[in-house]
C-alpha cells in the first residue's frame, strides 16, 4: 500500500491496508470482518486465490493477506456474533473494521449514570463533542494486536493513529475467537 510504512510489522501493515480499503468505501458502512492469512502459505496452497487477491508470486507484498469474510448479520450484537466464530488453522489472525461514535475524555464526567445501553447511545449521538471514528483492529493467534483509528473529521491517511492498545475491548473480543 502506498501509505503503509515498510518498517511496520506485518500486522500493522495489514491493519493499515484494511483501513485504506474501508476508507475507499466511504463512511456509514457496516462492520467488516477479515481473516488474516500468511501470504507465502496462501501462494503455495491456493495460487488461484492468491492471484485473485493480487498476491501472486514474484511481487513484493505484505506477510499477511486480509481476506474479507461474509457480511456480519445486521441486528445481531457484535459481541454475540464474534462469540460464534471459529477459525481454521490456516487463519493466523483476524481483523475487524467498525464505525462508532466516541466522546473525548473531557466529556466522561458528564455522562449520566444509570442509562440503559440504548439511552446512552442516544445521549452520545446527541452530544455536541461526539466524534465519528472508524476503528480497525487486528489480532494474531499469538496474542499480537494492532489498531488503526481514523476520525471522520480528519479523514486522511496521514491522520490515522496506530497502536496495539487503542481499542483493548475489541482486541480482546477478537482474540477470544481463537480460543478453544
């Protein structure tokens, strides 16, 4: 990818590749789930699929190839859906991109106590300091994790934040999909 740092880890490169893909689709998109597979293994075992994904031999590519999965069922809570996933051994990691509203830390003190989840979501959606964010979180079977955050108001590849602990709850949920 043109804006993906070459010095970054394979997981960081995969997360940024997925962020760039999601960015190309625009905002207000449903969550998207990706299997992460070893590119060399993909080329050796599934050359036709590797070619379809643009990962045929002879070209420089990331060590991990994201493969988008079927659409996440609408109306099913994300945590419940993730609890139903079991990955085959060929999948070395997974990633999810999802859009959410968030508030700055300065707004935490003003959050009303005792609201239901639906009422809290409505309160956040109406808050003047809310920000729309696209989170792309990736995890590997060995526990490695990385994330990319893109604010809608700063929708530029140079404004994407990365780090392993940016979205710990979602990273934990994705890691749990590899537990037996």
